[in-house]
């Protein structure tokens, strides 16, 4: 009985020293801290480490304490499952806190919701002793949440497929003067023949076309590879001279340039080509001789030894090699961009696939651009037009139409992969987007990968990927801010977009340059929504607008 009274007295003394009510009164001696002291949203979540120091003689050995982290924000609050602690004499499985004083550290995690940029984190506690529950004073541990990463520009970079439209079209045409065996005389029938007449008609038309320029003309004379090489070289030279004389005769009245005159000699190259294209029974035998021997005399002798073959050659091949080629090289200016636009309205049928793709890149009206791409798809089954139309739809926010178009593209390539990544990005499917961008590897995909890396909290890699901005510098500047490269961010910020001025204001605020904050925000506020954001942005806490 005496022992029982002693134990009871001890218990009463313990409760008296640190009763639940007393714990509530002593809460001002409890110290709490949060790392980071200003909360930060990263990849859609807010994570922090909270440490609470309980002083000596505070924690009753016989109580259970529940501590609930709560974020209070504009429009609501979010709470975690409470942490539970127990005194040294409690028989349970919670974390034990000593009556001699102890520091307790916990990780807190919240999913970000809109409005949390203006918030505070508090700890709400209660002590449970038997059937008694005492609410503890609330401990405020952190103010505001930094949401700067959410300023990422996430529309995505896309490149249109380029056309192969040629501003200058280079063409050449030729006529031929045929000669009799061992002769260099130009027959009148040759000058009146179809080959020369068509050549002269082309040359005359080109000389009168204000868009065309005859850049050069040539006369190239040959001899068939029969007889001695020296004889044939002389014969080829004589034919070049007679062809040049004939040229001056037939081109009188045509505005052209003087030809370059060449004599080739024996035309073994032409001989091989004609044999290859012929239906000669033993042509493979002839071609084997040509490959085995390089000496012209040996070649001719070996072929003459095949009497039947040589007879066939004399009738079908050799006469075609006794010739002079008349060549004209012409450069013609294609339709200008302005002319293409006119033709689109007046004579669309003359525009081929390349011309349609070019004029689509020229017109500014997006409805007209869409119509041109549709025409290129209908008339030519153009994969590039399908892809470009999908890019146009993506720029207009018509993602469903863009996706349908991309699914019809027959040849998937790096550009298509990048566009599919942008679609995934717009759906918040960041994993698919990242896979597409990494596989694509285009400059646009690299820029878009930087967006995903920012959204997923991989700031260091994002800063490396975005080191050289493609087009707008916005995301590159943001990556510098998120990796605390403030001076580099300022050097990178060369765009005049209001959002870039907003980022420059953040840099100025972090550097403590109040005047620069004001100047930059004045330019940023050309977008009213940025002024609304600045009023809630922890980056500008203490500034008035």
C-alpha cells in the first residue's frame, strides 16, 4: 500500500510538471524552422523540411501528440496526414520525444494548386492524454511559395518543312550535226534537220525571254573509234571547225553568246554508252573488251576480229558517233514570290508542289495558308504539306486537328517526332514529350526538351540544353534564374517580350536592385496579367506597384 501511494504520487507530480494544458501554455518555447524558409514549387509539388525543437520538461511522458502540416492559401487550404509522437512512457509505435528536450525533423509534401503562390505553412497540433484532447497553439513556419518555374514558355518550337522551289532554273539543250564516215563536211540536210531546228528554236526563245539568260554555248566534236587514232583526232578537229562555221551561219539574228569549241577525238565513252543501251547480241563481249584494254588501237583490233559484231557496229553504233554537239546552257528566273501570289489567284494550275509550298510560306493570312496546304495534299499527296498543316494547327491551338494530320504523314522523321513531342507536352504527358524530343534531336526539339526539364525540376540540365537560345530567349533566361546564374540570365535576355522583362525584374529583385525592378516591371506590365501575378509573387515581396 505504501509503495502504491509512492508511485501514484510520482505520476501526479509528472502530470503536474507537464500536463497537456501546461504544454499548450509552454508552446511559446517550442521553436520551429523550415528549409527552405520560403516554400518553392518544383515540378508541381511543394516540398520542404520542417524541424521542431521541444524544450526540456515540455513533452509529457504519458501523452500522444499529433502535428498536422497545413498550407493555407487564397481560396483554401491543404493538409497532410498528421505526424504522431509519443512520450517516453506511452506504449505505442509513434516517434518518441524525450522529456529532456528533443529536435524532431520531418519532410512535408504538398501538391501545388492554383493560389498557393500566396500562402503560408503552419503546424497545427493537439495533445491527447487518455480521454482528454488539448489543442495547441498554431505554429507558423514559412511564408509564400515561389512559383517562378511556372513562367516557362511551353508552347513549343516547331519548324516548317522547307520547299525545294528554285528561284533560278538551269537548263541545257543540244542539237547534233551528223557527219559521213571520214568526212568533216556539214551537209545542208543536217542543218535543215529536226535536231538542229529544235535547238535553234530553243535558243531563239531563250534569247527573247526576259526571264532567261543564255549563260554559255558549246560545240563539241567527235570521231567514231575506227581507223588510226591520229587520223580520228584530226578528223574531230576538222569537224569542230566546220561545226563552228555552220553555227555562225544558222544563228544569225539570234542574240546569243559565242560558243566554246572543243575537239574530243575518238568517242570511246559514247561508244560504250551506245553499246550498253543497244540490243546487240554480243554487247557484253564488246563491253568486256573495253574493260580489259585501254589502248585504243588494241580495242579496235579486238573488236574488228569479231567480224559479225563489227558489221553490226558499223550499222547501228558508229554512225551516231560521227558528230558535233551544239549545246546551249540557259538560266531562267522562276516566278518571284509576288508573282506566285498572283498566280495562286489567277492560274493556280501552273503551280507545282514546290511552288505551292513556297507560296504558303509567303502568305500571311493563316486561313489562306491552310487552304494552300490542303491543295498541295489533294493534288500531290504532299507529306510536307501534311506536316506543315499540322504545325499550323499546333500554332493555332487546334491540337486534335494537328494530331490527325500527323497520323497521316507517311514518312515520320525528326521533325514529325518533335511535333508529336509538342502534342504530348500540351497534354502534360511529359514522359512521352521528353522521349520524343530526345529521339528527334533537331534544334527545335532540343529547345523543347529544355521546357520539359524545367517542368520536371531538372534545372541544371535545362540550363545546359538552353544555353544557346533558339528564337525567343525566354526559357533560357528562366533556366539561368532557376540555377542562380543571374548575371548570365541578364546577358541572355535580349528579347523584348513583356515576360522577358518580368524575368529581368526577378533577377533585379534577387540582386536587390529596386530601381531596376521598377523599370523592368513597367515594361512587363504591358501584359495586364503580369501585373496581377506580380502582386502575388513572392519574388516581389515588399515592393509596391
